[in-house]
C-alpha cells in the first residue's frame, strides 16, 4: 500500500480536508480524459490532480458552491 505524503498541502484549508491524503488518492485513480470530484469540499484532491496534469478536463462540485468559486478564483 502506498503511503500519503504529509509535507505538502492542497486545496483550501478546512476541518475534514483530504489534503494529507490527496496524493495517495490520486495515485490510485485510473487514467482518463476527465476528472470528477463530486464532493470536492476544499478541492484538495482536485488540486493534487491538477498538478499531476493527468487529465484534460476537471469537473468539481460540492453542496457549498462558495468553496468551489473560491478555489476556482484562486487558481485562475
């Protein structure tokens, strides 16, 4: 089993963030054209996936649209 790296942070900081395991999660994702993060929260996994540049298109969604807007505004 691959271990998560804990020296880099991803996405927006908040309680419950997947930042500590974002690289580990991405290491198990299959190759594809589209990346879907349906419950993105602070977008930690999306951020890690963006840096890997393994996908052509990224689709993110969350119950709280404010976090999605904030993340998208921060990366553009």
